[in-house]
C-alpha cells in the first residue's frame, strides 16, 4: 500500500457488491463471528472472490495491513493466493513487516506487535517464492523491511522457516545487512552475520554495510568491523588456491 495504514478506495466500477463486501469484511475492525462467517461464505459463492482493487490490493493485503488476524486466517483457509502484488510491488508479506519503529530506540524496546505474528502466519503457508516474487518496485524484499524496522522475530522466521535469501540486493544494491546496519540493530546484524551474510558486499554507491552505520563507536560497528576483517582474511587465504584452480581450468 502506498503508505502504512492507508486504505485505498474500492474499485466500484469493476467490483460487484459482493466483491466490495469481501474487501470490506477483510478490512473490518474487530470483525464479529457473523462477519467472518459471511466472509467465508461469500468466498465460496462469488466468482473470482480475491479480485484486487485499482491499486492492486487484494483482500489479504487489506487484512494484513490492518493487522486483522481472524480475517487473515479465514482468507488463508479459503485459499487466498500469497503471490499477489499491489502496484507498489508489495506482497501481503511485505505489509506484514512494514510496521515502522523508531530506528534509534534500543532493540529490546521495539514493539513488534501483531503484524510480526501475521508475518509468521503467512510464512507457515507453503508457497514457492522466487527472488523476483520477493522484490517490490524498489527491489526491496520482506527481509529488507524486517531488518530496517528491527523486527527480530520476523527476520528469524524469514531466514530459518522460509530460507529467505540473505544477501539478495535491492535495485540500489543494498542487501538486508545494509538496512540492519542503518537501523543500528545489534540483534539483527548479529543474526544475519551468524547466518552467513557477507559484510563486504557493496551497493551501487560503493558502500559496504559498515558505511551505513549510525556511529563508528557502536556495538554494531564492532560486529561489522570484525566480520569484515574475517572475510578479508578468509579471502586472502583462499585467493592463492582460487588462482591455482583457475590456472588448472584455463586451456593452455
């Protein structure tokens, strides 16, 4: 969605009344059991029940964006597709981790809230995501946003449950570690490095993650400096062997 918690108008010139009702029920604050029953019944009877609006938002986009657990459960049980993108290129999974937090508050004070639980719920549904599916119009993936907004549980779930690519770049060359460094999240930087993130990858501006940190004297800086030193040392050790392999493979 264009910005967090903004709900676009419904596309009445293409929606039938039933399609409008499905989207409205998905976006309903604190839906009653009657509302959820009606939502489930409409999905069963309406042709193309998951039609998107003029901004490309599906009923699942609305429900996830507004943090409506029960509606999300109904939609997933009724087979709502996970790979629908809106015009910003965002999947429902992007919206689940787009809950903004103050980047300068300590990691332990971040309120991950309902939306992170929704991200975990979406990841529990078996789906085959390609790298191109994960990128929005900026090339950002759900892991980029989870790292930027310090959502540790979502980051952990994306990596460990879904096996999200760790060093996937956006269209400016930033990998999730660049975003985690910028957000000054020691917890997430440590997790990414533990899972094999490359601290030496440069973005299109020639910046490595260490160049994006808030303070050169922070614990995040120490983590990235140590990781960079280890990576350079490993490369220096491997370089002669790689040269030997190249010489062996090159024709005389």
